[in-house]
């Protein structure tokens, strides 16, 4: 598993390819691009794209995919397009056909939460985090004639795959409309490896589940906005907006603005399942201080 230091390192790589303001005097950021490039290229040997499945696609593969995308945006050097395609294809080709016909990257305990233990399953967050930079790069390719001539077919394929993954999670009953908008829920079924079929929970896919916490909802919404930007289809923007309406309704502002890390969103989350994730239920986030405090 990735530790906090590694995650922050990879997050820095993904965000480093931003144009920094410069004056006439030398600053500590003058060589940011060279240092960033050395770091990310030096760590390519880890090749997480060749082995990670489930949610780890998000935490271990997507930081590199984001870095390649923003590396291209900052430099317009096609080597970053090549790196992204190399990693994306290495990850995608390892997908397997699941019982409903959709591709997935399942693993043991693939839901990555104690609320849904022991299931062999793929993971919506992993799909979303991995596909967001791939979709964004596909958009760049298709609107740039020189890139489209070389990579256009691959870019179009990435968009098709991403839309199929949206359909996958939608048809599995993971989207739930609520009063304030809508939320995504973790499905409580997986693949029975002895039969290759769904476990019993599939029959209750539209009524069971566990609402994802806001940080994961936000990352999924960012993927949907990328799909909206590239395809111009309103359904993706609509879903992202509906989640953020829920998020806005949960923020309480006084001297600071706070929200619970997790809240139930509907009858599918029972007290039994909520109590399995008590660490999530009681944590609140204060945006003005950046600190974590225990809620009542």
C-alpha cells in the first residue's frame, strides 16, 4: 500500500507542471521543470501500470498519468503523450470481462473499505482516477492535428472506454438520486471466483450499498467533468453538479466552514454498515484551518 509520504510525493509530481510566475531575479522555482522531470522519469521503473488493480489504479497509477498529461500541457513535448499511452495501455490491457460484460480490474477486497469486506471486485474510484487524465489527454490529441494523425485512434478508444465505465457503474445501481442531488454508492456484491458469476448481493444492487465519502465523490465528479469537456454530453456535467449540490448542502459555515467526512445519504446505508466505518463517520474537516477535528 502507498504511504502518506509517497502519496504526497506523487501528488506533487502531478501538480508541479504548472507555469510558475517569474520575475527578473532567480527564484527557488526556476528549475522546477527539470527537477520535476528528473523525479517522475526516475520513478517510472516502478511500473505500477503493469500490476495494480482496483482502487490502487487511482492511488498508484493515476499520479503518473496526471503527471504525463500536465507535463504535455506545460511543455507540448510529445514524449509525455507517449509515456501516457504506454502506461494507460499497460493498465487497460489487463482488464477482464466481468459477468455483466463490462471490463474491470478486480482484486480481492477490491471495494477497499471495511464496510464491504471480502469481495473480489473492481473499484469505481480506481476507474475514475485512472481515466480522468487519459480522457483529458485524449481531448488534447483529438483537437491537435499533428497528434490526431498519430494517436487519434487510441484517443477515440480511450473515450469509448471511459463512457463504457460510466455505463458500468450506472447500470450496477451505484448512482442514487437524493433530495439535494445525487451520490455514488459502493456496491455490495462482487465476483464469485468459483463460478465466474455475481455474488448474491447483485440482486439487491439498486437497494444495497454504502455511500462514498466526499473526497471520493469529488474525484469521481472530476472524471465526469473531464468526460463532459471532451464529449460535450450533458449527462456527465449533470451528475457532477448533482453531487456538488449535495456537498454544498452539507457544509456548515460559522467562524469556519466544516463538513463531516462521511454522512449517510439514504436508506441503503444501515446503522450496521455505518458502524463498520466509524472513523469516517465522526471526522470533520475545517477548511479555514486545514486541520482535522472530531465531530460530535
